[in-house]
C-alpha cells in the first residue's frame, strides 16, 4: 500500500485520499445516505430532491435555468420534472412574457414536502457542522466559494492548467 502512495507522489499524481473531489463525493454520499429516508418516503431520488430544492429556492425558473443551477444534464432534469409533476409537487406554466418558456414553481404539496425534507437536512447539517468552530465554518464556506469559482472559470475557459484559466 505504501509503495502505491509513494509511487503516485513520485509520478506527480495525488493519492486518492488526497483528492478533494473524492473526499467531497464521500461526504456528499454519506449525507445522502443519511437523508435518504426523508426523501424516499415521498418517492424521490437524490437527484429529484435536488431539483425540488432548487425550484423551491429560485422559483419561478425555466428548465434551462434549473439545469444550470443543478449542474445536471437536461435529460435528467426533464425526467426529474416529470416525476415531480406526476406527484403533484411542481407546476409548469407558460411564461406570460415568453410563451416558449415554461415557468416552474412548487405546488402547495411540493412546498410542504420540500419544507419537511429541508428541515431534516438542516438539522443533519447542523449536527455535522458542530465539529467546526464558527470561524472554521466561515472559512469552509469561503473555500468552497473559491473552489467553485475556479472550476467555473476553468470550464468557461476550457483550461485546467495550474497557472489558471485562459482568458
């Protein structure tokens, strides 16, 4: 095992356990597993719950805006919206300013489901974040913002160099 870690370092590759993407995925997966009973009770997957949560936060919005805010491909967003509409949690209405655009909103039932799951998630997150001081929590959020901005810049410039994104 040690040989693999040393070999990876010699090759310039980060060992798996030092990759932030791996660590973030583990944390997100574990939180998702803990939250699963809350959204599965309503027949929602993690992805469908995420779509519901984003609509709740940013409504009204279009499917395109929803896909951008969830970093999800349009096909998965459409599938999630179909599920949510069939359950009566989301309404789709033509935008009065642009009839080609569909405006997404939560229904009363959707708002109730969202609020219940969000309360559970908030409590879970608070119980995890007590491991960090208030200052550490603020630093964590600032670091996440910086990483997200860097990734967005790299995606926009299509450059993943160490020097930074191309202009």
